[in-house]
């Protein structure tokens, strides 16, 4: 099977598991809201996949980019979540608009990872902050739509942030340790798959399918 065909199939598989609306998709662990927030990453590919692309990008750009991503992404996600929880009236976003927003967070880090260009660390840091803020706000809107109280939502975002820190640390470190080996090429290919999935999702959004 050719590489473009593999990329297309992978992107289609991602689209099948993405939700149609912005939900937090938190796992009910029974251990409390903090653990429920940590379990969020098990059921929310629309959040995890952009994080994966960003971690790959940070790892490809080296230890400094990885450290800044690790320091900025979890707080930005929590800050975005808190903003979404405390805003007076969440805006009504249509499915195509939500899909376009998520598609952008797939495509930007995915394309940058694929290109492997020597972009400044500040650009990686900016992408990390924007991604965290956007997804944090969308997750908060999803929680509010599900009737989660503000106090519980705050604890859930703390759980999300802690596990997000661990995920980014492990993923970025794995890419950094690959050095110039074939594993680096694998990381770039994975970035291309994520970017392709975002492009397909954007196409669906433009057609009004969301």
C-alpha cells in the first residue's frame, strides 16, 4: 500500500472517532473529579491527537522547545478551561465551526512537525499556548453543557493538567531521544497523518457536515 493511501486511511480512521460536538468526554472513574479529569485523555482523541502532534513538533525542535512546551501547555489548558467555566454565557458554536477549530489544531502542529523546519522555539511555545487555551475553553463548554458544576469542573481541569504534563514529557522525550535515526522520520510521518486528518476534517466543516 502506498504512503498517500496509508495517510488517507489513517486520517479517515481519526475522523470516525472524533465527536461531532465539543464535549469534555470525561471518564467516570469513581475516584473523584481529579481522577475523572485525568481519565479524560482516554476518551477524547480530538484533544489527545493535537497534543501528540505538538509533542512531536517540540521533540523534533530539541530539548529547549520540549521544556517550554511542557511548561506552557498544561497551564494554558487549565487557564482556558477556567475561562470557559467562569464566562457568563458560552457562545453557541455550530458543528462546522467547532470542526474547523479542531481541524486547525490538528493541522498547524502536524504540518510544522512534517516540515521539520528550524522554526524558533518561540513559535513552538506560541502554538502550545494557543492550543491549550482553545481546547481548554472547548472542554469547559462541553462540561457546562453536561451540567457539571464549576467547582467540580475546576478539579477536573487540574486532573487534566497533571496527566497532560506527564504525557507531553514522555512523548517529547521519546522524539528527542530518537536523534537523527529512522525514528525521527517516523515522527514526521505521524505528523503528516495528523495534518492530513485535520485537512479532511476542515473539508467536512466547509461542506457543513461538521
